[in-house]
């Protein structure tokens, strides 16, 4: 199911059977850490930090490195990525919840939903805790997949673990890579935050204060987008 992209100010109602939630930029604002870590990495490799920042959101680190340094061996990217993950996991300064995220997650208790993130278990656990957010019971992390967003594998795995058809899922994402992954999975996408609107989600919201969750009697979830 597809729909025309809507501006944040346009009310809409989406119906789903499950929600698949990205973490960074969607539930957690970790931009301060991401900027610090990746700008240092860019400088070490003689790359323009501004151009690097256009690539890294939403992808696993080694996938971003493959785009930015296409001639570098995969093994070197994986080793570099492991170091970067350790740096990110140790740096929680400035990590906060996206406005509305605590209330949004609370409204999903008892409803089918999953976290689908390019972070690994350690980083996702640390960032959700730093932001004061509880972890969903179902989590698809970097360890769960063989391919990074924009590949749809993570979202398809999330739907499968919940036992819900992809077309009945709605994805919440902030990045171009994540929105592309949701679309490739055959899912509708709610774009969250200022980056999202440039990548053609079905609906765009400023933050999660503009989303109200209503469980329906037939077991579906109605999403009221303000």
C-alpha cells in the first residue's frame, strides 16, 4: 500500500497490525554523539565531514564506510566499525528522547511492535537507557541481519517475528536509508523529524507528539497523525 507524501501539518489516519520502530532519530536523539564520532572519523580519513554526515544516518557503520571508502577492504571496514561502535557506546553525552517518545512507547504496551535498528545490542540498550526509554520485547539489531538499511531485511525480520504480513506494518523512520528500507519491505512509512520529509515517506511528523495510537476492537492499530 502506498500513499502520497503528506506534510507534517496534514492530519491523517493510518491503520496497521504492527509498528516497526527505528531508534536513532526516531525514538532517540543521538545526533550529538553521531556528529562527534563521525566527524572525527571523516577528518582521520581526509573526507569532508559535511558530506560524510549526509551518508551515515540510518546505516550500519561498515555500510557507510563502504559508500565513503569504496576501495577499502570489507574486513577493514568491519574492524573500524567495531571500534566506532565501542566509541559510541561509551559516549552518551547529549543522548535524549525524541519529544513524545516516552508517551508513544507507553501507548504501544500490549500491541504488536518491534525495534528495528542499525545499532548493535550494546549500543541500542545503552542509548534507550540514556534516553529513559524502555526496550520493546522484540528487537532487530545489527547482529540480527546480514545487510544494512536500505536493505529491507531488518524490517522483514521484524514483521516475521511479530507474525504480521509486511503490508500490514507501518514503519517509523527518520533517515533516507531507513525510509527506503521500509518501502522496499512493502510497508508504509511515517517519517519522523526534519530529515525524513526529503525521502518520500507516506506521512511526515515533526516528532512523536504528533502521533496518537488508538487500539481498535478488531485488533488493528489506528494511528492519528496531527
